[in-house]
C-alpha cells in the first residue's frame, strides 16, 4: 500500500485487509450511563483505614495510591463495594484544604473497569463558588462535537463523613480515546507546565524535558517505548512554516478543523489555563485511523470569569488572545481561511451562550446541588465561600480571583466577541476523513460542516488513471446526536487486484465556496501489502524440529526483508493481539536486503532480544507486524491462522509472496524455496539436472522447461525460458535451486 502525491490534508493510516478499526468519521460521544448521568446527584462512599487517610493527607503531592473500598449509589441502586486505589490529584490544587481525588479501579484488580472507566477524577472545584464552570466547559465542548470528558456532580463521603459536592470528571486515557476515536494504540501525550509547542531542536529527546519535576510532554500510552518522533514532527511543522505551507503541512499531522472549535471555546469561555493562555492542561492523541493529532482539553475550572493573572478575559481580543508563545494559535490566525472558520465558531458559541436553553440547563445543575452545598462545610475551607456566595455566583463576581458571575461573563464575552468578529462567509469544512482499504473495496467516510446547512459534499475518484467519477452524497450516514455534525460514507469498488485508486473530497456551500480535501488527491495502491517486511514463516507447535540457543523447542516466526535496502528492525513490533500491537519490539539491528530474522515466541524475553514476551497457540490465532508507536502502530503485515500441526510450519510459498502453504520441512532463517527440494517434488518425478554437481559452466535438464534459478537465500539469480540446458558462468560456488513454472523444484551444486 502506498500514499502518493503531495497533498493538503490528512496523512491517513490505511487500515489493511479485514481489520475494522474505524466505525465513524467523527468523534463519538458515549452516553452518560450509570456513572455520569446528571439527572440526579449520586453518592460515592469511600472507606479507607485511618492511618492510610492520614498518610494520604500528610503528603498530598505524592502519587502513591492507598488501598480503599468504593461504592456508588444512584437512587435505590448501589454498586460495590469495590477494591480501589486512592490518591490526591491535580497540580497546585493538591495543597488546597478541600482535596481532589483520583479513584483507580484497575490498581488492585488489573484490567478491571467500572462501567467502562478505569479511573475516576473527583474534582473539588475549590476555586469556583458556582461549582458549575468546569461542567459548563465540558458541555460546550460536546455541543460543538469536540472530544471532551463526561461530567456530573456527586456527593463524596469518606468513612461515612460528608466531604461535600464534587464534580465527577471522566479521566482521559486509552479507554477515553478508544470510546471517542475507535482506536487507542496511538501515542497519547499529556501536556502540562510550559507545553507551548515551541521548537527545541530536531531530536525527539529534546521534548522529553521536565519542568518542576514533571515532564512537559508525557506519554500516557506506549510509555515503555518512549517514542516522541510524531510529536517532534508536529512541533517542527508548526515552527518552520507559515501561511499556505503551514496549512498544507499541518493538515497532514493534525486535525486543524477540529482544533478551530477548541480555540473558539477557550476564547469564549475564558479558559486561560489551557494551551493558548497558560501552555498547560491538554492532551494530544495521534489517531491511528487518520494519522493526525487530536487535541483533548481537560481541567476547565479556571474559566468564565475566574482569573489569577490580572487579565480581563471577557474583553480580550479574540484574534490576539494568547499570553505566551503559542505557535499553533498564532500560525492559524495568520491563515485567512482558518480565521474565518474560527470566527464562525465564535458566532455559533455566542448564540448558544446567550440562549435560554443553556441558561435553563445551568439552572438545573445548580438547583440539583443547592441543598447539598448548603450542608457542605468543606465548601468554605479554601476561600471562605458561603452559601450566599454560591447563590449569587451566576450573576455577580465574588472578588479576589472571581471577577464575574458565570452568566455575567457569558454576556460580556459574547458582546465583545461579536463586536470584534470579522464579517465573512467562512468556507465549509471537511474533517475526520478516514480511508479504509480492504480487499476489493475502499471505504471512505468523512464529516462535512458549514454555518449554513445547505451545502453539498462529494467523493471523487478514478481507477488506474482513467476518468474521474463523482459520488454526490445525499442523506448523511450518521448525525451526531450531541453536536448535529453529519457523517458521510461511500465505498469504491470495481478495481483490479493490481490497481491504483486516486480520490479526493469536496464540499460546496450555498454561496459556491468550495473546500477540497486534499488539494491534489490521495492514492491507494493495490496489492495493499508492499513491505518492506513480511511475516514469512512460523511454527505454532514446535515439538522437535528447531532448537533455540538454550536447547529449547520453542515456537517461532521468521521476518523477511523484501526490499533492496537495509531496514532498521527496531522500528517494528510483533504481537498476537490486535489491541496490544506493541508486545515485542525487534532489537536495534539492521535486517539486510532479502534477509531473514528469527524471533522465538516463547514468552521468555529475559533469554535475549530475539525472544518475545508472548506465545502463539496451535489452536489458531493471529500474528501482527506493526510500525513504531509514533506511526500509530501502523499495520505492516498480518496473518490469521487456524489449527496448526506440530512440527509443520506455515509460510509464504514465495518469500514475501501472497500465497501461504504448509511446509513439512521448515526453513527458519532461510528461503522458503529451499523446502521445495524435499517437500514439493516434481509432479511426475521426471525433472533432473545433470551433471550434478556442475563444474563446467553449464548443465542439462531431463526435459524442456521454463523457470528460474535461486540461491540459498531465495534470491532469483537467473530466468530460463523453454530450454533444455543452462549456461551458468556467473554463478559462484554453492548450492542452488531451480524452480519451474509448473512448481517442479530440483537442487544442484556448483563447484569450481
């Protein structure tokens, strides 16, 4: 598979064969469910020994988890008790009197989750007298279709003592990204404390820096592989391009269209503790299905009129809102098309933030928690907030760090933003484009948006350089129930096994403005598997045919380099689990052209770098060969196999070829062609070579044949056509194989 051409738009991970990583072209928004439903205020009970509780509070900056027991009560239904790990969470807020907590459901019982979540963040919201600012931010993100955490107010009891009203906020981890993007093997970075995306140099290790004892960019998936190459590439593009070159390059590696919404949301809600304001509190996830980074916000408490920096966020320019170095924000603002699209989201948010629908929703949240706040003695611990302050928090400021009430801020921000917003008809948008090649078809899906619903979107494609064909979309395949964003889907068929399919997408608004993605086109080349590495042969039940360096009969897999160049093996991974592709990383060596590498599948990695930390089953499963984490573990090769016989290998008939057969005499670290000598005799047993060994520079066949001569590494040395003899002056001394076009094989020796 190959992606050809310079183009504006995404670099897509083209998912191969029958693997179904992708179901939607847009962000999925999971239902609130039992844990996050905000129709009522649930109760959480945590039981912890008094000594552990004292230690927890004695060192609030520690990440050590303490054993505790957890129960969750909603109405008449209680779930628990569950064994959990408990610690204090946050950065500077750890020193607050009213602590925020992290509950880990998988600390005691690895792999356990509570209604699909492994961790729960219980946020005290100690800076906010309204206790609704964070929830408002999360709801507005979801309103625009951004991947944001679910949240709801809960009552927290520890050892049966009331600790007050908390905001239960969904933790961002591999479970979160899987539920939003249908993938979770890509790199997920948490970005905090000076994560301004400024250029530090061309080495990925430069971005593994720490500030205040914490990593600025820290991996939360694939941690053990410590691969920052994709992040370094993003930062390099941001800092060394501007204007159209930035637009072209950035859209290959980031979902810019989605980030425009996040920019508008931060500005309209005054969320200054994120990327634009404070270079802090966000995640970057590289979606495997698109190859592009997605921005995920978190920690939204400092917003909507809260300020510790001496800035009036309600009146700050929407086009010059950043405080620090922010190459992502500033670069986008200098591109007119982006600026207009960003402005359209500012206007959309302004309309919603002034609506009675949102006002009614915030009123409902406050009414639900009002009586509980009145009884919350922890509410006043840090800033001295009173219940009267809570009641007034929507319409007026409190003083000190709370300059405006929540609704008051929304009114002021909306007015100043609309007064400054440029008057332009923004171009329509295409985002979340996903292209999934399969055998015999290519599935394409994407989202299209415009500030006016009367747009048209089209898939354009051609096969093998022929005429362009167009498929105009009618009714969308799906509509996001939260944001109303439409997904469109189509399938390209009717092309050959060896074909090139070019494609691009367009969306046109009612005014005739057209957006094309990409600027040229994307090319999918068949056959899909083009190496350079292949799973070439394996044994799933080695009882007595091949022994490792410890004298053990272990299962094994052979990797073949089908290219004409050296390949750095450490960039590749092997696994027997689609959901965990990084089980085994190959050692830091090169595999030579037409070379082989053998890895023992024995689950004993301590025996050496060629021993994997997993086994395969003779009853059948799969093997997956992938690229590195910064490539999203992009699939290179895969074989799914059924029940295997002991001491018989399964391999490609030709090294790196498409057809798989069984071999009675396996050939680990040698060409599969060698097996033909013993296991694939000539159909009529009549093909022979004489003289054999060959010493005079030529030999004869027992009949007329066509075929090729291969060396012991499986390299083709010579082709023969309808002949009864062969001249071989160029062959060095050694053992060779002739294979006829009919599959007859015979071994011969060249001497000098």
